[in-house]
C-alpha cells in the first residue's frame, strides 16, 4: 500500500486518511497548480519575446 509522503500521515494507508486531510491536501495541491500555471505562463511569454528577438536578429544577419 502506498504510504502518504508527508510526516503527519506517516504509516497511514489511504483508507485511514480523513476527509479533512484529503481536503487540506487538495487545497495545497490546488495552490501549487496555480503557482505552476502562472510560472508556465510567464515563461511562455518570456520565451515568445526571446524567440521574436532571435528571429529579428536572424533576419538582419541573413540580409
């Protein structure tokens, strides 16, 4: 049986985890997902701007 990784749940099997613990875990995951999504979106826009700068330079070089 998979053990829950964090120490507060050490040794508890999923059947012994309370609804409250599940809800707390889900809200932590939700916050982490939101943080990851915002990181990804800022990385994506950074990537796009670097890409367009790169393309611009390559155009000038190929003339």
